[in-house]
C-alpha cells in the first residue's frame, strides 16, 4: 500500500471501497492520476460531468459567479436561480409551466419529492409505490424509496408506507388504489444495471396514477440533462409526469439537485414546509445554467443519440464471447456480460487506461461525458478490447490491485 492509500484507509469513512486511483487533474474526457497516468473517463463521475472535465464554459461560469455573488439565503432571490428554474421547466416542456425546489444532491431532490407525496392526500393516502431494484438515494427518506433490500435493512425502521413492486404494469394495476399517494420510477434503472422499463410502462403508469389520483414522480437524476438522447428520459414516452427529480448531470460537477413539479403538484407545498440553506444558491445555479446552456447550444443531446448509436455498434462489433448484449439509451449504456465478471472487467479496463464501472456483477455501465467525439470513441474501442482480452488471460483481477 502506498502513502495515499494508507491515508485514505486511516481517515476516510469506510462507506466506499478502496479508491482506485488518486486523481489530480482532468481535461475533456480524460483524467490523470498523481503518477501522470492518463485515463479515458467513460463514467464521467457517474453521469455527472456532462461537459467533461475543466470545460471552459464550466470554469468561466464558476469563476465569474464566485467573483460576483456565491451565496445568499433563501430569504432572497438571485438572477441565476430564477433563470435555472425557468430553464428546467422550459426543457421539461410539459406545456404546464412548473415550479422548482432546489437542493444539493439527488437524494435531497427525492427527499423533497417524498414530502410532496405526503402532501398528496395526507393520511388518507398513506402508501407510496416504488420499484424493486430501484435506486433513489442514501438518505433516510430516499433510502426508504430505494428497492434494494440490502441497502435498506441495516437502517430500518425507515419512514413507513413505501411498498416495492415489480416493474410491470400488471403489478402496478394490482397495487394501486385510492390509498396511494405517489409512484416513483426511474426511466432506466442505472444503479440496478442500466435496466430500461418495459415498453409502454411509463404511458400505462401515467394512466393508472392519474385514474387513482396518485402522483407520478420520475427520478431523472441519472437519465436527465440530455444523457439518454432527450432532455429527460420521460420525454421518450411522451407523457407529462407530476414531478421529476434531477441532479447529477445538470450541474456538470457542482453539487445541485432539484424537484420540478407540474400541474396540480405545483400547488402542494406551502410556505415553511420545506427548505435548504445551500439549495439554489447562485454559485451552483449559475454553473448549471452554463452547463445546460452549453448542452443546448452545442447540440449535445443530439450528440448523445449519435455517439450512443456508435458505441452500441462498437460493442456489438467485438463479437466477444464475454458480451451478451447492450442495453440503455443514448449515452447511458449497460454492456451485459455472459458471466458475472463485471468487477474483473472494470478492473482490467482501468489497468488499460479506461474508466467504466460494474453496475452489477454482470453489467458494465458506460456513461461518458456528452462531449465525446470520434477520437474518444476510437480510444474507447481500443482500450475496452484490451480489457476484454484480459478476461481470457486472467491477467488483471480485483485482488491484484
Ligand atoms: C445517483 C442517483 C440518486 C442519488 O443521487 P445523490 O446525488 O447521490 O444523492 C438518486 N436516484 C438516481 C436514479 C440516481 O442515479
């Protein structure tokens, strides 16, 4: 173990595994470690660095806003905050305006959505539905929504009323009635292994929730900001949810999250019912405006569609016995393996200068920055091929690291 690993082991909370490298610098889709080793970053901080690293638009926005006004409090409005709220509701394009509550992370956005659900019917609607295997965050409320028992169980009892159901319309039809306040869904379950919802699910879920007076809350934390080839994942299904939660990519690297509501859901919160000290501060919102503005003006949503299709072709082109297929949309892709060797393959990729991650034991997740072009794709193709070859030779395993 070298010095930084020792420091990390001695002082960091044991919530994460041993860090894979000590990263010191990034540019575009590349990062460098303290020894000067370069990596192609096809994880982008887990779908966060939409513009890659150190993008001049991102850098300039932070620097300019820090030199102008970084933080006030929610007793005051600031121009960047208003602009971002308007921008998010415009990009959601539900035709019904909307309202925004700003927080600082995905979990906080879902906490706000959880409270919103409680306000829909109060004690007359004690039930909230969420999906098996879903991921909505690690704070107590968002964890209650999360459909992974091994994450929830050590922290029980959790806030009551949440039930996890299978991701089928039949399961929803059986579970839903007038006692349900809300249904929470991810358009693609990123943390579960990049698992899309069944065809027609969102449309059917919209009908069923509407019929029973339940809110449809779409967690767009991983799928938002253009990643799937639309601004938000729900837009592929052509529905209007009651609320979406966003975070990750909208800030391009600054901590930010938001709950965005539409229609009657915008009337539920009243003064004093929720708050956040940092939420919506000018530093974070100015940066998010710049990031989303650049995604828009540089046509990066379109780029996600085109590069995503090319990446699928690359993966299919390997004709590797280790690869079963590829799932997902745009630049949120899951490479399904024929064996549970995703950890080993991700480690081999890293050893070959490529950052990807094992979303589950048999799926590699790739979520590169939205700015990638031909050069990055060609580099990915070479490095991932080398990683795949390591699986045959067994040259790189997790225990070697
Ligand atoms: C990452 C993620 C969250 C949690 O976001 P944090 O910023 O880590 O709190 C919630 N939902 C989904 C779908 C996510 O991908």
